[in-house]
């Protein structure tokens, strides 16, 4: 699977979303912006994923974001700094990631519990 189905936009009550071991997944659709009840988003071992969707700032209830072993991920968008409920951020094994967005510093409740890239 190179991308997620567009039908995800209808899951407006979804609270936890895990994507695991999708080695062909390269793109996460902007339809994720409609998952406004989401509070946990975990991406694990999606080795071809190169970026996160640029509409994540609408996930105002997101408290936990974990990105693990996404070796082709090259950047994180500044919109992460707008996730006002984000308290836990873990990222590791993202070997192509060059930097974290400066805007993460705006999140006063954020605990960066683990970074290893």
C-alpha cells in the first residue's frame, strides 16, 4: 500500500491511530485533518514515508505523537507547533531527518520523551 485510503476522512470519532510495518507507504493523505477526535497517532516502521501531511494542525486533541523507524522521513512540518494539546512526542530511527521544527518550542506542555535519529 503506497498511500492510505481516502475513506479515513469519515472516521471523525477515531481516537487512536496506529500505522505499523507499512514498508510501501510513502504518503499520508491530508484527509487525516478530519480526524479531529484523534488523541494518539503512532507511525512505526514505515520505511518509505517521506513526510507527514501538512494539515495536522487541525488535530487539536492530539496528545501523543510517536514516529519510530521511518528511515526515509526527511522533515517534520512547522504545523506540529500548532498541536496545542501535544504532551508526548517520541521520535527515533528516522535516519534521514535533518532537524526538528523550531515551532515545537511553542508547545508549553510538550514533553519530548525520546529523540534518537
